[in-house]
C-alpha cells in the first residue's frame, strides 16, 4: 500500500501550503501560558535510519531461549516510505517496537520543540506523522537529562481522551458509527460540567478529545490521574452499551503525545482534522490526506476552528466532578500512576533513566507516598525483595504485589501473618471472601 507522500518534499509542501508550520509552532508555544509543549515525529524511511535501528532481538520465550532474529523495518513500512515499527524477523517471535523520535537528533538528545515555523520546516523533511505533548512544561524540560515526569516543571495539561478503532480505519462506516456512539457517551458526560472547554479531532483514524489546558493548571498530576479514572468509567459504559468496534484509553501522562492538526497518519493516507459535527454526516473523502485544506476549518474571520473552546469559569466544576467521581470509585484512577514507575517512564519518554540506588529509592518512595495519598493504598513493608501495596474494601483486602513469581507466595504468607491474622483477631475480615480462601489454601 503505497503512500501519496512518497518523498519528503511532498510532506514539506503539504505543511507549508496549509500554514501548518505556523499553526504547530503556535500550538507548541501557546500565548496563554509561559510553558511549552514538546514535539515528536514518526520518521520517513531512509536507508541510514534502517542500519542504525536494526539490532538483534533479545526476547526470551517461556523456556528461557533467546530469540535469534533481528528487529528490522518491515516491508510494508518501506513500501509506505515510513519507519513506523521495528518487527522481529523470526516468524515465531512477535516482538515489535514503535518508532517515534522525541529529540533533536541521535547525537543531540535535547527534546524537540517546534518553537518556530522554521523549526517545523526543518523536521517536515524528516518525518511523516507529527505530535505534541498533552502536558505543558517549563522550558528547562528540553534538557536531555530532565524527565518528562518532573512534576515541578509541568505547568498545565490538555486532558486527553483517546478513542481508538480496534480493527480497520475510519473510512469503514461501521467503525465510524461506533466512533460516533462512543463520542456521544463522552460528550454527554463532559457536557454536564465542561460543555464549553473541550475540542474534538480525529487522530487521522480514531478520535481524540482535548480539554483545554487553561482548565488544568493546579495539581496537574492528580488531575491527570483522576481524569484517567473517569475515562475508565466511561469505557465501562461503552462496553455495557455493546459498542464493540472502539475502546476509550486512559492515557493522560506527562509525556503522552497526541496528533497535531493536519498531520498525516503514520500508517494510512488519512489526516488529523477538527470534528464539529456528527461523523455519520461526513463524507469519507473528508478524512483523506489528499483532500486536506486548512481553510475548511476557519470561520468567516479566518480564525482557526481547532482547539478553540475554553471557558476558564468551568475550572471549578472540572475539579469538583473529578474529585467526586474518584472518591466514589477510587479504583478507576489507580492505573494512572503506573507511568511513574521507572520502567514505564523509560517506555513513555524513550529515555533510559540512570538512577543511583539512593535516587531509585527516593523516586520509589515518592511514588508510594503519592499513590497512598490519592487512592488510599497502604504500603506493606516486607523483608523479601519487591513492593506491596494494599487496602481494605468492604471487609476484604485488595493487594498489589511487584515481585518475582518465586517470591510472591512468600510475600502472601508474610502478609497473612502480619496483617490478616491481626484482623481476624478483631473479627474485621470476611472469612468467606474468595481472596481469603485462596490465600489460606
């Protein structure tokens, strides 16, 4: 499946013709706040990139045998003139790695920031799809060793809701129908407390909903986590209504990337556009890259109808509703803090986190304290290597164990002796619970 952008000059022409270089640089350095969005791109295909990226696959199977394949750019990506993923050449191995560049270049790991139209032009000839972070940071964040998750440098966040198509693309009418049904679920909820502060766009394929960053400028980490909790709830409603072709992902994190308006999709010849009407009323041609014209998304005064809805008076209701929901259903938002663990930080930022043992311990303690504070977890101190968090709910225990499989039973036994047996002495634990039965067997 060849792409209409089969050389970098066509991408540059698309960006310049539609003034995307000016739009993207303005979006990445908004006037309403002294902060910046960081940027990233999916690179176009170049032979030098392929040689640089190809490497031996070190994945082990269940028998601890290391794969002898090579991670390489698949033929379908080469045909599309893009480097979207690396896939293992071993047909028995399913390992793959998504490729997104977040830095200036391989030698200069300063984080990429589209601060001027000229900067956008420079990377237009290197990339296919282009992104900006949900979070807005102090400019210090561009330094190579500064982490996206440094809370002190995060000044605001565009709270995002990502609606993905599970199979196929937006040109399929059945997919589009399910997308609209899912949008309706989300909009019905958001209209109860922030009706004038969220914007809808396609990702080129799925749909993204962005709550304006001027509403989320206080307790940003907590608010992202609570928003993710609300999203988990909304996705449960989607399932209850039998909507099967889409899903809603809770992906608010400091380094999370969303498509920029007018950006080509990384896989299909589709384009990211604002959505201001029912998807079922839109023609398939409107989603196609070849038909994109930025002037379709301007009002009579030439003002861009993108990311333009914001009523700061709705800030109070945003925080009140998220607080109310998270108190009622705290488990909705617990997974929102997973990105703060070291391994997930590395996946999110594509940067290795080199901590000393002392820094690692301090980092983990901060995570534990914040998790406990927001979601009511308690830390169980263990002698066995690993981490344990637990909480009580309706005379039951919920326990999370981060340890090797060999140590988990040992930890459960220690937990039973020190916590559950103490509760039993005071008759505060449900003897008939499935968790207790499983634990004591």
